[in-house]
């Protein structure tokens, strides 16, 4: 029993991995321990392992940094491979099959050789429409289109009927449709570069005619109707009458006797026509002017060509990417490049710009793609349930930000230790993780400082919700506090559900807990009450509450910023 992994897309496209000998195969980047070494920077030293069992081939992931996937799902435990499964290892997509691809190709070639003689001429006669590629990577290719059929044009070999190996063509770029009446239409499928017909960009389905020129990215092709009748332009040969007479006269002269005696002519007696003299004089003047011109060229001063230094040209090419640094050896033509870029597209643009410089022979590329670094670190953080709200982002090249919210300082310390071990660019990392316990203490202190001790609040992922009741005279102080909190780091939003009340309605009524049985007044300034058998005056304490004022029908108290009231009636 044998299995095969066929690399269909990615860095190792075209690679075939055979599971024929043995019962266990390790795939990774290290050739010393791997059955098949995968030259891909996103592949771990030991990335996956495949085992042969009575049920079939079991596939298990061994990489925690960039785990393998099966049909788009991360492999967390050993899975059984089935025919046609798509396995992603690093940047390469493999298709699993139990049929030898080499045997399939030989059978397909044999079938094609056996049937090509029978079907080629029939197809030429029956298929009316054809595509002829005249520019692009697939220049010279021809594609026939049958009636009552639809063809997807793009660069994805898995979903397209007509495939162009062109980076400027989208995965599914356009759809060509041949109706039952042999009418050909083209439709743009939302491609990035669009569809251009005869120099015009189309937005709606367009009916094509023979010899229409279409452009998809940098690929151009013609639509040809084989049944269209074309007239042949005939260019007749015209022979002028004078030329005929001249030819006849020359023939007659050839027939005359050729051995006539020649009469010697004295050159002194020859008459030169004036037109010959004028022609000879003009040629002499022209030769004289030409001689003077050539002579003046050798007398002119040398023009010095000021060229740019190779270092300056390289700096101009990568000026857009401020984090890149380079070292160029002019003698060997070797360029050493380091630094950070945000995305793989940026790196491809840098490589394209440097490849256009003729004096660079080789490039030692050590540029880091920050997007891949962030993805790799985030895949490690999600393995801990306490760090679900924490992530690494790269806003600019060479700068990383660790953001999120944690409950306790212990969780923050554990996260810091883990990042220090596993993140390779600590000098470029800005830790902005917010600890909610510290934020709670900070908010609580600000409330007590402003006298809002009876206000409750709750913090969830940077969102603060306030509730409670305060005196309406403290509204301006509350507004100032909320504005200050919104500017604090780690606070995403502030919601205010605090109710403004008057001073009397803000007091807590304790009348049911205390019984007042007596009241006296001395000199209109000193008042006394008897509560639960105790005689108390203003400034005394009742169960930890300070008596601030004694009125005829109520007693006002305060404790820790909270205000209380005891109502009584002795009549």
C-alpha cells in the first residue's frame, strides 16, 4: 500500500512525496531527521509525521509555531488521510492520493497518442471559436471553445478551465461563454486588473466578435472565428508600355552584329552636357561640407557623463522602506540586505526594484516580513485560554505592539516571561497589555478622591460602566472625572448610568433601624436627641456614623462619604 503527497501550489510546487518504504515518515526542514526535507522557511525542523496503519495513513502535526492543516482545519490530533485531502505544510499545499501520479501521466499520454489521430481533425472541423495568445507568459498557446459551454479564465489550476501563468491575472479573472447560437460573451468576475476589450475596460458582459483583442493583466489574446470568410487581396502585375518598348529595343540591339569596328574618339573633342557639370559641382560642394563637418567633430570638447553612485541608486530604490539597510560590494556585485517590511507584497516589490539595477549580481536577502512574525506569535498566544484577548500587531515595519487585557498581575507576568522566551524581536516590541486589577484600583482611587464613594463601577475588556446616585451639585466634577478616564491608556469606552438627585433624596433612610424617643434644645444652638436609650448631640457618633445636624423632625448623618437620614415624630 502506497500513498503520495503532490505539491500543487506554493513554495515546493511540483514536489512528489512517496510513502512506499517503511511504516513511518517524518517531514520537516532538517534533512538529518526527516524522511523528506522541505526547503521552506515556514516549515519546522520536525513538522509532521505520517504512519501506515491497517485503517490507512494517519497524519499528525508536530509543529506548535505553524501547525499543518487538513482541508483548511488545523490538525490538533492524528487524522486519517482520505483521497483528495488538501494538506498545508508551511507555504505549500499538498494533495493526498493513493494512485501513482507517474503511472497516471503515462496512461494519459498513451490515451492521447492513441486518440489524437482520430480526434484532432474532427475537432478542427467542428469547433468554431478559438483563443490565440499573442502576448504574455503563455504566448503562442491556443484554446478551443465548444458551443453551449462556459470557461473560467484565471491562474488557479484547480478552478479554472483556461489557465494563464501570469501574476497580473486573478485566480478567477473572467468567464467566457459560448451559447447554443455560437455567440461568445465575456464577463469580468471581479478581478483586480479588469478585462480590456479592444482597448476599453468593460464592466458588464460583452459580446465578442472575431479578431477582437482582449487583455487580462499582461496577457493578450485574440478571439478567432474559424468559419468567417476572408477575402484574399490580389496585387496584379502591371507592365508599362515604355518598359516593354525598351526591352524590345535592347533585344533587337543584341541581335545586331556585335563585331563592328570601334572608331577611336578623342576626349578633347567630347562635349560634356551642362547637367553633368552641375551634378559634378554639386557633389564636390557636398563632399566639401561633409569633410568640414567631420573635421569639426574631432575638434569638439569632451562631454563628461555624470553617473549616479551605485550606493545612491540602491538607496533610491528602497527609499520607500525606511527600515531596510544594505551593504553593497561593488567588486563582486553582491548586495547584503536586512530589515523589516510589512507584507509579502512589499518584499516582492523590493526584490523587483533591486533586480532592475544592472550592477547587482546577487542578493543575500535577510528581510523579515512582519506579517508572518505577527501571525506566528498570535498562533502561540491562542494556545493559552487566559491570553485569548492578547495579540501582536505590526503597525509599521520593524515595530510590534502587544495589546489586550488580562485579569491579574500574575497573568501579566506569566505573559511577559513567555513573550521574552518566544518572541525574537524584543527590542522592537511595545508591551501595551492592560491589567484590569490595576485599572480597577486606579479608578476606585479617583472616585474616592472626588467624593464619589457611593458610585459603583465594572470593568470588562477596557469598558467601564458606572452606576449609582450622586448629588446634582457634583455633576461638573463627575463630567471632569469621566473625561479624565477616557484619556487613560487601556480604557476603550466609558458608559455613565449615574442618576443625579437632590441632597435630600440622595441620603439613605435609616428610620426603621433607629427609634428616637426624645428631643431637646438649649439656647437655640445646642440640640439633643435620645436614640435607643442614648443622649446624643451634633458631632457625636452613632454606630460609626457622625451626626452632622439635628433638626426638628430629622437627624442627618455621614460615614465614609455616604449620607444618611433618621426621621422621627415625637408629637
